[in-house]
């Protein structure tokens, strides 16, 4: 029996990483929705800080078990990453508070074009027409089933802009740091999680008080609330780790496009768990269109020329041109 090729071994690992990210992301969203909607625990920034405390504890255990090897990440790079990541968290919370839900969803969708721009500028990525069209189909489908009322104001627009760019830069930076410093997902999160935990726990209570006019230390905690906070932290460990794994294995744009599968699943689960009043033909059509776009993107981006990195070289004669281009294009692995 012939040994499995590298691509044959990669495909199941890619699928496992993606399913792990989808399950943990949807799980933490549903738990947080129950925590905030049912138990009125509205301290999102502080809760995110607790998520990173749990993630830090996980990295300590992994170091003790030998799964995280000693590695180096320059302090300047760590500071830039934490700045982008924390601006993303705070920016998203402020954008949701200052904007209508419809404009908030549009801002989230705009992360894909911004991520494309970052890959084009910094990684010299070129997209085929089919890949571009598949991204448009995904954006339109998700917009149809999530965007309702749209109203814009100046401060909300500023908050949304900061949130979109900081989130896109944070996700691009995850991919870039892993490649630049040869860091595995465990190693990188071992560097970043403690810094994020410390900074968010210091800033979180003040940000949450500014957003909600409520103090996290004055909240009426009970057994149910503590249980949901603990459960949220446990699931968030998997979410944080799987995000680093997926961005490292794929690209930021692929992570964003296929990540909207989580949006669809959250909508479906929300209809079953929290009421079906929002389920209608428009939403169903948008879901179907988005999923079709995701499959199209996976197929189009995996084909030769669908999504590739071009390297520029000195001019050569026409007889050599075809051979050079076929060697210089670096293609993404099949999603």
C-alpha cells in the first residue's frame, strides 16, 4: 500500500482544525449570549480578559508537558500585536454600542476586503476572477441574512473603522509572526496570551463601566453566573488556540470567508434556542447563498491561479516566461 502523500495527510488536519474552530467559536458565542441576555452580565471586555487568563493557564500546562518549546518573539512585535488585538476587542464593543446592528454587521463584513488588501500589499497575493466573485457572493449572502436597519453616525463610523482595521491587522499579524519567526500556534499564543490577559484585566473594568455605566465588582454574582463564566472561559481556550492554528494553516482571507459559516450556525442555533421570530425566507435565502459562496471560494482558491503569490524577476525572453511563472507562483493548499 502506497504511503499517503503530504497533501493527503494535510486535508484531514485542515478539516479537523476548521471544525474545532467552528465548534468552539459557536459554543462560546452561545454561552456568552445566554450569560449576557439571560443573566445580564454585560461586561464583555472583562470577560475577554478572563478568557485569556484561562488561555494563559493552558499554555503553562502545555509548557510543563513539553508541547510548547522555548522560542523568541521580540518585545516590539509583542506590543504591536497586543495593541491591535486589544483595539479590536474594545473597538468591536464600542462599535456595537454606537452603531445600529445593521451597520455593525456591514462593518464586520468589510473585514474581508481589508484583509484582501493587506495580503495584496504585503504578501503580493493575486486573486482570480472566480475567487473574487465567490467572496462577493459570500458577502452578499451574509448581508442578506444579518443586515436589517442601517443608520450611520460620525462617532460610530470612527469606532467601526478602528475595529475593522485593528481586527484585520491582528489576524494578519498572527499569520505573519508565525511565518517570520517560525513559531507554532502553541508558541505564539504562549507569548501573546499572558500580555493580553494582564492588559485586558487592567483596562476591562474601566472600559465596561464606560460602555454600560455598571461596575463589574458590584454585579450580583450567583452560582449560575459563575458557572456560565467558567464554561465560557473553558470554551474560549479552544477558540483562541484554534484561531491561531487556522490562520497559520490557511490565510487570513480564507479564515474570514469560511469563518462566516460560524455566523450562519449562530443564526440557526439562535432561532432554535432563543426564538424563531427572525426566521423568514429572506434569511434562509441569504444563508443558502452564503454557503454556496463558501464552497465556491474553497474550490476557486484551490485551483492553479485562483490565489497565488507572485515574485517579480528581471525581464526574460518569451520562451522562458511560461516556465518561470509556473515555478514562481506559490499556491494555497486546498481548503
